[in-house]
C-alpha cells in the first residue's frame, strides 16, 4: 500500500484527485447542478420591454436568471402563506448592480431557532439545506422545496441584504451577507409596529462568476418579463411594481392578452382569447398557434417553460373535445391528438401540492396528475368556445392539406390524344410540339361554347380548344377535400391542361395548352366565374399566374350604340356605357342601343367578327406584385371576412375596369370588376331598411304596379312580364320562386303577403316547398298592397333606368317598415342578415308614438298564427336573443300532445324527428317513444305521442320541451340592412330601424303634401282658364269658328291664357302672360311667337256643346270644391297625412 500523499498517475497526488468540499464550495464549484449554466446563451425568448412583450433573440446567463427567479418566487409564495398580502415591488438598478424584491404580508419570524441557535431569517437565507418545505406530509402550494432557493442568490452575490418586519413579535430584522455568503454581519434588531409585516431582499449579483461586467439589456428585459409573470399569476389582489411603475396586468387573462397582442402584430386576424377560471387553483386560457404547439405555464408562480404534467392535464381535455368535432366534420381526416396540439397555444396558471420538477431549474413539472391535490375540469361552455375560435377550422385545413396529396391521383399529363371528357373540343396541336401556342377557351355554358366555335371557324382548330363550364366553378380555396375530389369539372380542367398537383410552373412547356382563355358573359356573374377560375389556379398553382400570357380573357360588348351615320360604339361595362351616355347630356337622337344580356345574344356572325379582331377582344391577365395574390385571397378566403367588409365599404361609385387596356393586373380585376359582382351579390341578398325588399322583390312589385295587377294571372306568365318590364337578368325560375315567396302566408312566412296566393303556394308542412308549379298557380296584388305603398308617393321616388328602360325605384316608401313586418334573411358577400317578424299593429302604435313625440314601446318578434311563446332570453349590446317555444302537454301517464312547433320548424321535419325517436338511429341508439299519431292540417300542428311510463318519467325529468326539441332561439344581433343611401348598416334593435325609417318617411310626407298642393293649384288654374275661355266665346270676345288654328293659338297666348302642354307638370308651367320660351318642343310642333301646338289643347278640345253658361257654372262649382280641398290640405300637417294613412291601413288589416 502506498503512503498517503504519494504521487499517482499523471503526477497528481491522491489528495489532489480525491477532495472533499463544503456544500457552499460545491455550489460554487459546480454551479450547473444548482442554478444552471453560468455561460452566456443566446436563444429566442419572450421579454418585457417598452411596455409590451416581445419574442426575440436574447443573450443571457441562465444561472443569473435563476437566482433572481428564486427570490421572486419566494415573494410570490408568501401569498399562499398570507392571503392578506397585496404588494410586490421589484427594483433592478443597472448602475448600482442591485436587485431588490419586496413583498408585504407576514414576514419571517424574528426569533432564535432553538436547535440551530441562530435567528430564523439568518438560517433561511444564510444556511444551506434549510427550508420550511421539508415536511412532505404537509400539502403546500409554494415554489420552494429542496432548501436551496434564496441561498443560491446569496452565494452568487457579492452582497446580500435581508430585511424583514415581524409585526406579531414587534421586531424588525436586518442582516448583510457578503463575499458569496462566506461573511455576514451581526443581525440588527429593532422594533416595529404590530401591523408592520414585510420582507425585502436586496442583492448584488457576483457578475464575474457569470462572465459579465454589468446587468445587460437582454438580462434586464428577461427579468422584467419574469416580474410580469408574477403579476399575471397573483392576479388582481396583488399590485406588482417594477422600478416604481405599476405593471399593466390585473388578471391572468390580461397577462395572456400581452402575448396575443404581440403575436398578432402586423396581422389582420385577431387571435382569440378563451379564458376560464376552472376553480381557485386553475386558470386556463387558449388561443391559436401557427402549426406548432405553444404553452406558457406556471406552477405556484414558477415558470415551467417546458410545460409538464399540468399542461398535459389541461391540453388533453381540449384536444379530445376538438378531435371529436373534427372527426364529425371530416370523417376521412383521421387526425391524431398531437396533430391537433400543434394548432393550440395553451396558457396555464396552477397551484400544485408539493410540486416535483425534473431539475433544480424547475422547467418541467413531473408530479403525477393524481398528486396535484386538485383537478382542472374544463366546462362544456369553455370547450365550446375553444372549438369555435378557429382551431377546428385550422385543423381541418391542415387535414385538407394532408389530403391534397390524394389530388395528385387525378393529375393531368402532357399527351396529345385525350379521351373521355364530354363536350371537350380539343385543339389539334394540344399536347404536341406546338402546345405552347395552343389556347383552351373555357366558356360559360353551352351557348357560349357555340359562339366560341363560330369564332374558331375563323382562326382554325389547330391552336384553339373549347370546353364549356356548367355554371360556376367550385371555390376550391374553401371547399372540402371530398368536394374537390368529387368535382368532375376540376378534374377535367386538370386533365385538359395537363396540370399536376403541387407543381411549380415557370413556363407552360409541360402543359397541353400554353394559354387559358376565359369567355363569360359580361355581367356580374360572368365576372364571378372569371374570379373563381383565377382563384382555382391561384390556390393550387400560383406560379402559373405569373407566367406572362398564360391566363387571358375574351371580352364581348355588353352594349352597342349605333348611330344613323353608321358609327358603332361598343361598351364592355355598364359604368363605361353610363359614363358615355351622361357625356351626351341628353342628345341621344340618332343613336340606337342594343343590350347584350349574355354571350347567347351575340350572333354567329358577330362571333366571327370578334375572332377576326382578337387583339381588341383578348385581354391578358398579368401578375404585378404580391398585392395581386392578396387581392385574390381577399375575395375568396373565408378568413378575410372582416377585410372584405372594409373592401366593399371602400368602393367608389363609377369605378370600372378600363377595357381599352391590353393588360389587366389581377388586383385591378378584383378591385374594379369582381367587386361589382360582390356588391351586386350583397344587394340581392340583403334588403333595404326603407321598403324591406331585395332587388328581385322590388322588380316584382314595380311590374305589378305598372300592370295594375288586380286581375289574377299565372305565376309563370307574370314572371315573364316582370322579366320583360324590369330588366331582370336572372332565370325566370328564380323569379317565380320569389313571387311565390311574396305570396305565402302560412305560419312562419309573411305577416302581410303583398301578393295573393291563388292556388297551392305551400304550407307550414314543408316550409312552402310543397307549392305547386308556377304554371298552375295564380297571383295578383292584394287590396292591402296599395294601401301600404300609396300611389301618390310614386312621383316622389327615384326610379332607375337599365337597358334603356325605366325600371323599379331605388326603394319604395311604404307607410310602415315592411322589413319589420315580414322580416328577412340572406347571405351575401361580406355580410349576412336576419330580421325577425314583428306585429304590424305594434309597429303602427310605435309610429304614432313617434308622430306624437312619445316614447317607444319595446317590440318583440311576432309571427301571424303562431300559438307558442317568444320570450326574451338574453340581452347584449349587439342585440337580443329570444327563446321560441312550441306547445306540448301531458294528456295522461303515457301520452303527450304536441300542438305547436317553434317558428320555422316544419311539420314534415318534425315528423321525421319522431320517426327517429320511434325507430332509433346512429345518434339515437335506443327508441324513446312507442308510437305517434298525426292530426295535422295544412295550418295547424297536432301530434299525439305514446311513451312507456318509464320513458314518460324520464321525459318529465328532462323537461318535455327539451326532450322533444320544441324550443329554438332567434336573435336581433345580425340585423344588417341597406340604409336610404344604399350603405350597409347594422341595427341592434327594431326600434332603431323604426326611428331611422320614421325620419325618411316623414320627409316624404312633407314632399307629398307640397306636390299635392301644387297639383291642386295646377287644376285650379286650368279651371280658371276654362271659365275665361268659355265666357270669352259666349261673349264673342274669342272667335273659334272659321279661323286658322295658328292664329287662334297666338290670340290665346296674347290674351294671357296659361299654356298646359300635355306632359307638363305643375312645376313646368310658365308664368301667366310669359312668352313660353322655356318650354321645349320638337321642331315640327313649334309655331310662331313661341307658341306650341299642344299648349292650348285643353281648351280647344272642349266639345262645342260645353261652351255654355251652364258649363261655366259647373266649372265654377268644381273650382270652389277644389279651393276647399286645397285649404283643407294646407291645414293638414305631414304627420296628419301619415296618421290618416295608418288609420286606413288598420281598418283594412285582418291580422
């Protein structure tokens, strides 16, 4: 055996090889074991700077960060020991290299520990392996556990000061440690007040041990973020200050909001924040993540940056719930739990009994869930909110992306011969060596294909192919994987062009065609089809849109103006045509106008003319910059709903695409052409607040008034009349459906139908779908319609013009807001709408209140004939929710009777629901009723349902209404309507709609009175002139026989008779005795001295037998009566006129 101290291998003595260190020496020698690395690390972390959270690259020393964290967690722990604690104050001084952490509440006991013989504060902060957390039988929800904690901060500091006030003992304690806890001062004990309780730790980190010379900016930002953490964990009962400034966080939800605010900077979408306090130990918040699971979690105020079992406990519940929903929505998705986690950002603030971690750095919780001391059971309401925050859509989109690989199965290929695609007329050179010179023309339907084929006869079939689309292409951006896979047109286009899924294209050499030409009608729907094709290419092959000349469009005129001198002008947009027409200032004489309703309007001859001048009719689409892609996404992505609203609101009337340009950028197409479709789509989906009508309905009403539609006609015939006289550009089948809808009067449809249902117009059995064919049913205006839309108002309305004819007005002006009477619903681009029905009598009552300056009475939804109840269930800023309940009653121990269904729950649908209860389905495993009998009619509901006594007891316990699904909810939170100026506006209450309507309608009554007075005075003036004329003839002062008509007209003019041209209005009349030169006339009607042939027709056309004194007396009597009418009308206020109309309406109302 060698002697002690003998040299060993390598020249080191045994004493040098085998050493014993004190615990303090061991901490300093092996810091990694206790506080983590003391070297600088750079990684991306969240820091707090400038009042906000920032995720950036940070260079810091983990060990320094850890000792700061130990002191901070100690302060936070005190909240669990003393709930009265309400303040934490942290100061970080770079200049003095000093950090202090203060908390109030119970301080450290200032007394001597009997076993150790030192004061407790010194033992806790200055002796290793001392702790108040060693008793594992005692359940504690604090951060400390192993007895190192604050001592580590002491060891790695050049100076460490502990101060505490113990009010219970009336003592204040201060002690200074120095030189890495190797030296200490004697405790300084002083007295304090009984209510003075606090602890403060101030230390100067030994920067040399962390290879630093000062507290660097990144380190301070990281420490500041940790103070913010404490503010979020402790909540509103504790005020947390940093360097004298109170932190802007009162709750854990506030804290989460800082993360989300940072993450969504520069993004249009707002990240959701779904928060729940499950119990006094668990707070959870959920948001969305970009494809990788993120978590921010705390255990007893300790930041578990790597998560752990507590995060797993929470996220498993969320993932399980979402997985169930995703699999229901897309049964083929087969999404795994970890794949769902990748779309979540989970925030957890928890209190765990005696937590265990993977290391002294406490980055991961390892405590088993059974040992947490509590459970975090997330509520169904919370999980429902999470599922609706966008995560389900994101997971589904990801699943769709995954499934997109399957789309490669129907990829095209560059081959010359292509078979099996119906209606394709392939170019002869497609897929061959000259394929880049070939153009595929996609047409809007077969008639457009016929026009294209006529044109191709000019240019030949070698380089041109044609394929007709059946209606509108699928919006592949939002379609499901199955929809895309099952869509024959998508597959056909891929095959015809030779497109391969996921391939990037820099040129078209690998395609069967070098160009894709879109040939659609020049109307709004044609623009939409162009947009959908662009969207299709952009979604799957965005690089193709950047290939010059690949995508082109073929434009045809929408209007042609031909002058009698042979000059022809073609217009490709209606705004362009309207602008030209305005430039003529009414001088349209000599021009004939032809409107092209679609490509089918063009003749084969015109088709050939178009292709002879391809340069004029072919426009290239061009990719300018990323704005093009953004614009396409804006138009077709459902994620851009809010941005689309801003887009539509920003439209400037008169905007149109300049078709004289050879090249069109995609953004110009979207913002100047497609936007017109979006606006038109919105206009035909959302009604006007003023008349409650959508454009199609307004055209029908206009045609009915124009036809004086009091005699019944077949709906199919009337549809044709409407189409002819109102410039209706859609299918007559759609028009017939609208007419039928305006005439329906079953429960849940119109409260007041303005067309009469003569025949089978549908019942509540199938919600009106059981109506007869439009060829077999008749309709007409109801007597009440003209009462609601008074004829005297017509002259005040702003009638529109289209296709060269006068059509319906911008809006009608009913005497009460029909949008409230009959309600409305629709889905358009950017907005949808739902307005419930209201009682017309309630509406009239409130209108009278407004007329009398009285407060309004609240109105609740009301449906004619509905026997159930509609009860307000919730009020929010954006509207009110109502519970609509049918009628169900128990007849005996085994029978119930259903006598009414909720609004728009149709009888046939309910019968199918009862069938499911009777027989069972996949969802309803066990039948719950024995039988049911029907006593329903076309107008009333009556089901008798038999149950066993056991099932009856279960149904009664659950509630008959709930069990038999006899309640639904309607809301006023989505009442979007066009206002009087045509701008979309959201109304929160029916009273808002009523007040808006009131001011518009009252203004029209003011104008109506003015016009009526003017017209009566017009008639008085005419009677005066007639009396003067007859007296002149009787007295011989005016000779009418044996005279030239022109001389007689001049004489009447000279004698001061007022001219009344046939089509003149009262406001057009010249001053009596004037020269009449301001009244225009055609050249052939003009006579000498400014007199026109028709000016005195009202006098000269009087029969000779009426030129008598008896007639004079009759006319004088008429004049006296008219003067009385004028005076009576002048005495009436516009409000009086309105109230009279409302009273007349109520007299005729039968509901």
